C-alpha cells in the first residue's frame, strides 16, 4: 500500500513513518517466542486533524516571554498564525510522536512570544495567535489565544476615607483598585492584618470591592487598608482611620429619697448605660430630679418666739441695705449727669496698660510709655448704656450682606477685660442666619465678643489664629458682635488647580458687611518656605454665593486695595477692611518651592499584647491641624513619643517614604511586608486627606520586652529627608497626650477695650500725633518702621491716614504674647522723641 505524503512533509522516512507504513501494508512481525499481527486502523487519509492541546490566553509579566503550544493528530504539518500573519517555520519547535493507543501520528508545535512583538500592535486590536493543522484530508484551526502585557497601576481610583461612626452602626468603606491586567484581586486589612469574612461574618466585601462592617464594634476601631494584587504587583491604599464612638445612655432612676426638711424628695440616675467613650456624646437631660412632698409627708416644725425675732431682724437689715443702695445710686448719677455718653471713664484708658502676665524690667527709658494708674478707680467697666448707640431702628448700620440679629433692647455694660460668653449659645444663634449655615459648628474652634470703638481682640486657643480690632476701627456709636472661627478642610473645599496648594487654615470672621473705619488684622499660620521667588501667593475670599475669588496677589498690591498681607517665616498678618472667609493659596513657580510639614509620632499609651503600633502623622506645619490631631489622639488614648519635627516637602511630584530601621532583632520585628511605606505626592500637596499618617506595626517576641530603640527615616523620593532616633520604654512612660502641647495658650478668647492692647489708648494717640507729621531729620513714622524692621511695607503705611497708627496695630498683632512695651519705649527714645509733653500723662489728664 503506497504511503501518501502531504505537500509540507520533508523528504525521507523516519522510524515512526516506517512503522506506520508496515502497519498499513499488513506486515506481520514474528518473534522468537511469540508472534502478533498489528491491527490496521482506518486509513488516516480519511481523517481530519483534531486538536489534543490548543493555545491558551497568556500574560507577559515584565519582560519574560510566554510559550504557546499546539498538539494535533493525525497531522502532517502544524503552523502558527499571529494577528493574520504566518509565523516563520524556523520559529517553530516541532516534536513528532505516535499515539500508542491508536497508532496515529501526533505532532506538537511550540512558539515563543516576546513583549516586543506584542507592543508592536497599536490601536484597539489585541495580539492573538492560533494554530492551523494539516492532514491529507484537509485543515483545522484552533481557538485564538490572546497575549496581553500584564500591569498594575500605582494609584487607586478611589481610596477609603476616614470615618467616625457610632457603636452598632453600619460602616461602609469604598475602594476602587488601580487599573490592571489581569483584573486585580482585592483584600482588606485592619492594622496590617488581613480581614477574612469567612471567619468574621460581621465583615462583608462586596462585588465592587467595598468593605462593609454590618455592626460597628469597639474592637473595629483601627486603620483600614485596601490591597490590590495580580500576577505583576501588589498595591496598598492609604490607610483610613475608623473611629467607633459610644454615646452615653442613662441608667434607670434610683428610688425616691425620703422627704427632707425642705419638703422635697430626690432621685438620681447615672450616664453609665453605656458610658460615653471614644469621643461619644454625654447624656442629655437631668441627673437629679426633685418632687415636692405632700403636706402629710413634710416634717412638722413649730416656730417659737426666737424664730420670729430672727425673721424680724433679717427684714430690718434688708431694708437698711436697700436704702443705702438707693442713696449711692443717686449720688453716682448726679456726678455722671454732665458727661457725654460716648466718652468712656478715663480709667478705661489708663488701667490695664501693662501686658498681662508680664513683669517687665525698668530700664532708664521705661518712663516714656508708663502711666501711673489711678488707685482710686474701683471699676474698669464702661458704665454708659449701649442701647443709645444703636440706630433708631435698633439694628446695626451695615452696608450689605446678611447680618446677625441686633442686640436685645435694654442696658448693657461693655467690660474692659475678658468677655464671659457661651460659644455654644452663640453658634446656635449664628446658625439661624441664612448666610452662616455653612460655618463650622465646632465650639472649641470658635470665639466671639461684643466690641465698640475701643476695639479688642479675638483668639482661638492653640491655633495661632487671632483677630485684632484696633481702636477706632468700629465707628463711635456702633456696637458689633463679632465672631472668629476656623473651618475644617473637608467641610469647605477650595478649588485648587495645577500646582496650587493650601498654605493656611480657612478662617472666617464676621459678620460680613459691617462698616469699619480702619482695617482689622487677621493673624494665622502659613506653611510655605516664605520665599516669594518660589511662590505666587494669592489671598482667596469666599463670596456670599459660596464661590471663591482671588482678592490679592502678594507682591502686586495696590494702595487702593482693601487687603494687604504681610508674610513672615511661619505666620502672616492680613489687613482687611472687610470681614469674611479667607485662605492663603500658593502656586509653585518651580520645583524648588517647598511646604513645611510637621512630623508627629504617637504610640499606644498602654500595650498589653505583643503588637505595638507607631503612628507617624504628616501634616501642614500650622497649629490648627496640630491641635486637631492632638485632640484625636487624646481620644484614642495615644501618647506622644518624640518632639515634632519639620520637613521641607518640595513640589517635585515625588512621593514621601517612611521606614523603620535598626531595631534589636532579638526582641522586636516589623510586621510590614515591604521595606517602607509611601504617601502619594498629591495627597500631601492637595491636602485632600484628613489625618494623613502611616502606621508601623511592630511585634515584640516576649511580653517582658519593654525597651524599644529604632531609627525612623522620612524622605521624599529623590529629595531630602530626615532620620530620627527613638528610644523609650513602652511600660514605664504611660502618660497620655497631655497639656504640654494642648494647653499652650491659656489666654482669654475674647478681650475688649484697653486690656486687649499693650499700648494705653492715650499714649497711642500722643505717639501718632507726634510721628504722623513729616520731620525734616526723618524722626517720624518712617524711622519707627525701620527700627521695627517693617521698612518693606513703607508704601502701604504711607497710603493710610495715620501711618503711625497702622504700624502700632501691626506691632500689637505680632507681639501680643511676646512683646515688651519697654522695648518699644527704647525705640522711641532712639528716634529722639523724649519730650515729656508727648509721653508723660499726668493724673489730671487721665
């Protein structure tokens, strides 16, 4: 029987084909011990090839090539076709065998696909390959195998956000993993431990990769991280802090007490079901409840003649005191009848002139700015009625914009000193006004006071934010209730574009639309490197409609502008003729521009397990953010383990990396899978993440290990960095976040009148009248500005009606806590203004 050879078979017969030929020819093989005849299968010339192995989809990881395999029987030839083109025969690896069961020829072909071949295919088409097998009867095509380059992007499309949730409430954390091929798998971690919904049914991971905590427990408080992984890489999102708080609940009322001598009985309850925890609200309502007893239950007492005499004596004393009070009031009114209602008691202008809490030395020129107080004065209060200062309608005279409600009718007393106020009541009243509904409701970061022409100061403790209202800034005859508050970034997002970044807190002062005779000064922290060659710094102000507009570009101010900003190394002072919501926004001009970051390290105050967490916060170097983080850590029971450090973060688009080294390996080990943690550049530059931090979870090998020494390294990729040595005892140092950093500023939040200023009012007027007039030898306000190192603002001072008064306002804003009035006296003496008629004020004048 002749052997049919296909057109692609090379010349020559190998051993396998010879066996096939013998089989087809019916040859019988006989051995020495036995003989067998091979059965003849159906002629394979009538069979189409079918595939035993077809090529499968493959992924190219990095630069590693992939292999595609195809096996068919019976087949005389097999070739691969990729993207419509035949693969060269020299690129095929061919193996020929015979199926022992059917005696049919089997052919296997393998080819190699490289990354370069796949990358040559552009457009929407994917790279594919299929094999074609021939027999003497015809051809067959295998399935297509698609070859894709595997990758996994670095940045998550959506990362989990920090949340504060009440106990037993549902928590949902969203996660949209980075784009990748193949599609990445997602898992969730809590404090670096993988969450397994199978072992803890309280956790559910949805089909779109979100994590749901069905019923929040106190143990669920922690840092949650979304992890995406495929065959290429493993990516971790930024950790989101979930804080589970407990609102307090009342216990049952106790039994009523026996009826007391006051004919009343009491019962009480406690806020213990449950007790408030982790920042939860206290119970609302009464702790004690009283009830009048019935007449039969009241203890009976009989009044004797001694009791009657006592009551009569008490009535007589009360009548005598009433008559004496009436006489004193009449005498006082007669003395005050001739005084103008707009002129305050001179004691207001002469008392409280020394800075509070400061005992300055007395140099030889200290007499220049000193007034002997009138020791006969017994009050520092403005005694006139404030009701007469209002317009006939009983409302403030303001130009435009929504206003606060006018002060209630009646007589008021404006005190010279601290203003007793209830911020919660003020915020509640403020929120009823339509314009103020977007203001922060954070009472701890809000202050307010009532002011007249004498001016005053508002301060938000521990934030570096204050508002100075100079004398005469409020027109005479007007009284304004003014507030100052700091907004949270997540509540009031600024539209930032390009290389812009927020350099200061967002601060609101108001009410907007009030009439001011002179600029007020708003002081706040800023976190740029204060080099205007690197930055284009703009002042943004929020309009009544809620939009943001640029009102000032630093370095291009005009004398007619209602705003002026002085930028210092860590703070800025804003002169403003209008109240409103302000923020400093910087746009970097080149990659040398840098923001100051404050690095703060916390750990658990109490550690009873083998695991120990170190939290490293990376925040803008402003006091308001630091205060917020300190308060949150105090609620979590954390403790500060090192002094805060400052790091310059440049606009280089490089991420921030953190790592821990040099731990004693015999006692500690790190549970991190990677050698470092990384915070994306845009999270820091845009300030979109609240409480931005990394958590390092360490494990001690024994509970008896308490000493920890290590090295923390923080650096910007391809940039500068810092290394901090840590050494502490986790058992002995159990102090939580204390008042060392939280209560640095214990001054009153609102000061009205002369107590808000270091320079007495009358002395201030004398200085202004002396220095405002130009002097031929230059001994005027210009020399004062030079001596106080404010000469770069000469053009701004010159545009004001009283340049000296503006300079003194700025000096007051800069040196309220640290300034020494004797130093200012020495500056005045250096200028040459020592005439007694200017600086010495006699008791008669006061």
